[in-house]
C-alpha cells in the first residue's frame, strides 16, 4: 500500500507548548529557581498507520527509527515504551524555531505522547515514559522545566525540588530573537556541569546569585518595575557568559536589542546561539526592535496576563 492509499485511515494528533526562560536557566539544573513562561505555539504531532517501518516525516525527509537522525532516534526510544497496533508515520509540525532554546524538544515529546495516547488505547500508554525517553535523547540531565511547561502551560517559578509555582504577573512586552545558530542542549548543560566540577567554589556562588536574580526579578515584575527587571536580565546574561554558555551571536543580538531600546536582554534556554529574549516598555517598542532584525529572525510576544 502506498501513502496515497492511506489517506482515509484515522489520524491522531497532539500538541505541546514551547517556552521561554526569563531568568535562571542552567542554574535551575543544579537546584536554583528559574522564572519561565509557556508560549501558545510549539509543536503539533500527527500520527497515522503505515504499511512499512515506523518513521518520522520531517522537512528534510523521512527517517526510520533505526536511522541515526536524532528525531528518529528519539521516536524509536519513545515507541519502545508503547504497544502499537500497527507501524506508524509520525509528522511533527513546529511553530517555533527548533534547537533554539524555546523548548522544541519538550514540546515534541509532549505532543508525541498525546498523539500516541489518542492513537493507542490510552490505558496501555505511560505518557511520562514517552516524554522522558524523548527528552533524554536531546538533553542529558533535564531540570523538568521544559517538560512541565510543554504539558501544563502557564507562567511561574520552578525548582527541581518543589516543581512549578504558578504566578500572576502583569502582561509585559518581550522580543524573541533567533540567532540562527543551533546547538545541542546536552552539550551546553554538560559544559556548565564540568565547570561546576572543576571550580565548585566559584560556580556555586554564581548559581546562588542567579537564584537571587530570579527572586528579585519576580518581585520587580509583580511591582511593574520594568527597569529593574531589565537590569536583572542583563546581570543574568553576564553570569551566563561567565558560565560559558553565551556565544558571540547571543552577545551581538543582546547588544543590538539594548541599543534599540530594550530594557534588558539575555539568552534564553541553553544558549550557545539559539534565542535571545529582550524586555521592552511597550508593544510598539517590541515591534520596532523585532523589525530591526533580519526578516523572520525576531518576533514580539507578550508574557503574563492583563488584570
Ligand atoms: C533548557 O531549555 C534550559 C536549561 O536550563 C536546561 C534545563 O532546565 O533542563 C539549560
């Protein structure tokens, strides 16, 4: 049977949210808090039965689970936890840049687990195992923040020990700028872990300072003190650079955003390229800053909620 014959067969789908970390990435892996928000876009996964080996269909082609494409490998590990009634074609559609610090792998993991739950009998499926299997492929030692936000959405603070605490925060205007440089989260996370092992007396206080930045940043946001929240983002960027996870492309985007009127700017997510997040005073400034970058490289977004 070819693909055309299969169009009338049932298709299952699921979605997962992308996210932005406003303050505290990397330190959160080692127990500090982070402040983060889900985005409304992310990943949608469609699953259809297929005659032939299970595979993932990406823009660059179809990859069987046994191939060494990272998404196919992740799919293979996820499917090892599932009793499938038939082989499948899995088609993810991403509405955020992939491998850019916006939680696309967790969004894929959650979307896939939801689609599989709807495709198989849900009680035969442990969605948590599917999410863990996919996240484990891209990540080494995830804090759990990306997976939580991909699943639950919302805005709030997160620690490994206490999980997610939702916060009511007024709506603020940000810009997300994609440097276009892709990197592996696991490489970036390992880089920080190595630094901690080699220089514990230096790196632990950096984590402690980032924890203070997160706590103060939340207070400044709650009080609508945008100027000091922006300064917290700038200090956080300096410390992420000290941890070795920034990149000249991050620094260039941060400086351009600040010079164009952002109140604060920093990398968001794992760094080493990926995305930069900039805080602005209003929607017009956010649009103007976004339009100052190459076409399609930046977009304005609102985090928090209107009272
Ligand atoms: C990745 O989006 C954020 C990191 O803090 C890793 C994690 O929290 O698992 C770098």
